[in-house]
C-alpha cells in the first residue's frame, strides 16, 4: 500500500477551498491517467470540481526507515 498527501482545491458555496488528505493507493502514482482517476474519486466522494494541485508520497516502512536499524 502506498500513502500520499494529496492537496487539491474544490468549489463550495463560499468559493474555492483547499484540502490536504492522507490517501492510500494500491500502486504508486506514476501517470496523468492516475491523477485523472484520483480526480474522479474525489468527485464521487462529494467534492465539487476538484483540481489536484500536488501529491507527495509518505516514507514506506522499510528497515532503513525504522529507528535504531541501519
């Protein structure tokens, strides 16, 4: 599982709003098609006219990332 911090805007009755979410993905994001699928996912979750601004992966749980292990 891959975790990403996704930053996007969407439209509310008060205007544009910015949101940052921690979302899991089965595969790494590696193409514009996956961003389009993410945009569709956000629409299905109720966000009006979402626009993905940025995404950043969280570190994975590998031995190199664990405290006290090298």
